[in-house]
């Protein structure tokens, strides 16, 4: 199964739309609730990162019998130092984003903690690609 979603940078009212839709789909497929929770947390964090930091983005989701693969591709400022961005509490969120309750520096660490595979690639001035996988069978 393949699904695609668009993300609008700065539109926090729609942040979480893809993760909500994916949650419904996974429930219909009778996926283990523990796996659903991991997938939803990881995708939600990634969606919010795109909304908070990029101009636009796309989500590509592939589900098969063994795993869920999710790829987010955004157009934005990029991440100058991925290793630093992976540290809990590190954030480049604007004061306005922080005032809304986002930007605590937990996005990438939460994604890492809830996925079985995570790859982050970024080019400053162009954007970021996040690829993650969660296995359905342990």
C-alpha cells in the first residue's frame, strides 16, 4: 500500500493530518497497537518539524507485510549539523514556534526512539529528507 500527503510549512492547524490518517489505516489493518503508537509518534514529530522549519514538504508511506517505510522530503533551510540536531533539547525553532508549544528539541530524538531505522540527509538552503522504517514483525 502506498500513500502520499503534502505538508504546508507554517500551517500548524494541519500538522498531524498524515499521522492521524495513517493511524486509522493501521487500525483497520489490525496492526499491533504498540507498533501503531510508535509509527504515529515518529510521523507526527516529523510532520511538525516540516511545518515548523520548512516551506513545504511531502510524505511518502509504504506499508507491506513486514514493515512501514516513511519518507519525508521538504524544501526549506536544511539542517546545518544533523548530529547536533539529533541531540535531545537542541532546537532551532523560532520564538513564535516555541510560544505555540513546539520546538522543544525533541522531534528528531523522538523519531529515533520510535523507529527501527532512521536516515536523515540535509542540504543547507535546499531541504531535508527523513527516511524511517518500523518493522511489523519483531
